[in-house]
C-alpha cells in the first residue's frame, strides 16, 4: 500500500538554504537514475507543445526548449519561475489541482511528481490528461531495492533529501497502479510501462490513432 507523508521540500521557502541544497541533490538523483535523459529520448521528434507538471527548477524543460526551439513550453509548479532558465516558458505557479491545463495538447511530462498525491487526488487528474497526445511519467518504484539504494546514498545527501527520498519511495508506485489510478486506458491511451533497477517506474502513454 502507498504511504503518503508530507515532503519537507514542499513546505520550505524556495530560497531556504536547505531547500537549495536539496534541489541540487534532486538534480544529482535525476542524473544517477537517468530520468531526464529517458524523457528527452521519449519526447519525440518535433513536438509543438511541451508541458511539465511539477517542473521544479526547470532544468529538464530548459534542456527540452533548447532541443525543440519551435515548441511552446508550459510549466506548472508551486515554486516561482526560475530566474535564469526558461525565459520563453509560460510558468503557472500554484497548486496543480486548482489550475487548468493548456488548451493545446502535445506532450505532457510528470517527473517525480505524481507520488505527491493521494489515490483519490490522482483519480481527479483526468481533465488534466485527456487533451494530450503523449504523456511521459517517471515516478519512484515502491520496492525494496530502491529503499536499499536510498540508504546507500544517505552519507552524500542533505537531511531534507534523506527524509524526502524515503517518503517518496513509500508513496511511489508498483507496476499497473498509475494507469489504473489515472484511468489512462479508459481515456484511450496505448501504454508502455517499464521499471529500472535504480528505482524508476516509467510510462509512455500515447493516444491511439482513431
Ligand atoms: C520531487 S520535486 C520534482 C521536481 C522536478 N520534476 C525534478 O525532477 O527535479 C516535486 C515538485 O512538485 C512540486 N509540487 C508538489 N506539490 C505540488 C502541487 N500540489 N502543485 C504544483 N506543484 C507541486 C514541488 O514544488 C516540486 O518542485
């Protein structure tokens, strides 16, 4: 069963020194797990619109906007728009559950984001998802090996990251859970779901051709 515990990073001011350190750890964790490179590879050739929910520091979107200069970029997060990244992005600050999705579809990305929400909250994400052609999801795999790897990383990461990494895995997912909770198959998406040894569960959802 998923266990949800509030993450410390979500409740700290954006410029708190601990939050800054923990976001740096997160960037290293994304690199170690190969998350951003998997998303970059999976985005496709020339998307017209790219939207990321829970965009954090905007590092991934910044890379994608350089690789796809013609794409319109939308970002959603509780955090403010990063000052030096993503000048051309439409940044929507606030709780995702109170925001409306962009009108045009394109690619939607959720990287280490959906595990913040309860099963009930995930079930109300449907209006968010149905307009997109492709949805790329990368979340923590709820399993023993990722918990062991997280323990091995403890000496190298900030105390906030130590807490948040453990609770993220406890709130993570096992295969089959995300499509069911989000109702992806009912919305007509074709799904590919994979897991990695380093603790990711990954989904590529594409609208079936009519
Ligand atoms: C674990 S971080 C991941 C950030 C980024 N995707 C990455 O991989 O570096 C989760 C992000 O979700 C954002 N977040 C959490 N709850 C949110 C909510 N209800 N609405 C919008 N953003 C939220 C946080 O501010 C944070 O930036």
